[in-house]
């Protein structure tokens, strides 16, 4: 797919429907976009490439966009293979092209491309450096750990375009979800799932980058995944500020459960019903059946989590343990959590959950811990009522 962002800036990215999982773990019901761009001016720059799965389509797009012009620069914002797979081909195809990247990225290239010689063909840029292309120029901002240590973003001054690397990305192929923000009417949903599962651990570095970018006027954001963002960017920036500061985006309660035979699920559903009867917005996830990445997304979206889980081998049922581990890995913080455990003879889930959540940053474990023995009974309702009151307080 070739699309003109402007007379000089051309989109040459690709859509991929061949892999049901991104990074081997995140479901892609609508495919994935691997974005890349060309800037045509007195000097011509290629910005990033694509995943190896779509290499042939990307090469065709690139050659069409170049229209016989030899590129001068290959700007690589991020070395992850889904953006750099065509580095060797570009260097071979265009003998005069120079790789423009951070010093750390250049140093890492042999780890992925041991056969490449970069001697005399690199330009290492640092914070604030500018690459002049003619009427257009790229100013570089270092963005380490958004989400790899070698990442940078670039700002095209003439047209006020931010090439944002993995920041402001989302899951989904552009041919299905929309090429730009005027065609994409539900950006936040898959952008949120993408952010918290891919970048979420590194809120501090994202905040640092947002502060840097506040000094420039941005009219368009061109990410490496997802639609081109334009027009009023305030909502995208607002959400990124909330997400990266671990703030609460939506008032309400997220109820997640991990049930072996369905009894714990019934308890979690009862609690969700009781909360809704009290006017609370509730999101729900069955950790044994539903997408775990969506569970992580909702745990960050809402300020309060309730986790209902079965005891297992004197510990915690694995789907619940895995969910908590994902939250730990992504630096989940600044939240409240209510706990429901189920155990037939020696309930242990509550103890394990409380230990793990209490060790997280600014996470408050609410009382009471509700204990169910095998199946929910009328005598368990007062404890659920008490937990509801604690969640509402």
C-alpha cells in the first residue's frame, strides 16, 4: 500500500495477515501493519522497513515510491526485526545509502546481521541532531526504552510530522482498521492493548519523551504500527500521558477470575452483578478463556481490580498466577485490589495473591478477603456485600 501523506512524504508500509500472533503472544484478529515511509526532497530518506513476512511487498512499495531516485539515507528508528528486516537488502541494493541511527542501534546491528559491513556507511545521531534533506529536515530525539534501549524518534520540521517509532502504535492492519485517524473510529481500544503489553513497563521513559516533544508543534504522528494520526492530536497525547503515568483512564472496577470447575466464576459474576446494581461500570475477564492481553489492558485502564481465583496445589491456580506475573512485569501500580479465594479444604489462593499484590508499588489490598468453600452459598453473600462496600469507598 502506497499512500501520500503529503507531496513529499509517502507511506510505503505493509499489512500482514499471515501470523495470528504478534511477538509470539498477542492475538491479531485484524492483522498487523508494519509502517515505513519515504521523504522525497533534494535528499531522499527511507524511514524504517518491515517484517520479513512482507519483505517482497515492501520492496515493491519502496521502488515505486522512489521512482528511480537513489536514496541517500536509511533512517532506522528501532532495530526490532519487524522494522529492520530489510536493512541488508537496502544496503546491497543502494550502495551509496547511509544508515542513520543511534550509536547504540549501530552497535547492535551485527547481532541481527552478522554478514553486513557498515564501514563508512553509518551516521550516528544524538539528541537534537538534525538531518537536512532540503526543504525538509529531521530532528532526532532519543527515546531509550520506548521500548528498546536504542530507540529514537524524529521530527520533520517543515510539515510538523513526528515519526514516533513504536509510540502511538496499535494492533491491526491498516486495510482493515483505517489508514489514518479520520478512518479509524476506535483507535484507543487496540492502542491501549498494544501500549500496556508492549511498552507499558516503561512509563517513565515515555513520560520523558512526552516532555521533550512538548517543545515542538506536531500536526501528524506517523507510528511504526497502526494508523497515521492527524488533525486534533490532543486526545492521543492525553491518553498517552495517562497510560505512561499509570493513571486511571476509566472510573469503574475490573473483575477477573480464574476458575477450575466454574464455581469461582459464578462468585465473580455475582460480585460483578452486585456492583452493576450499585451503578458501577464493570469490565469482566475469564482468565481461563479470554485474551490475557485484554486482561492486562483492563487492569491498567481501571483504578480498581477484583481477582477471584481458585486454590491449587497449596498455592494459586496458574491462570491467576500468570496474570499477576504479567502485571508485575509491566509495573502495574497505583491501584486498589479486592480478592476472592476458593478452596475446598485448605484455601491458599488468597494468601498468595495478597503477598504478590502487597509487594507492588502503591497497590492497596482491600479487606475483607472473601473465602468461598467449593461453591457459593447464601451464607457467602454478606462477605461479598462487605467487599462491594469496600470497593465503593
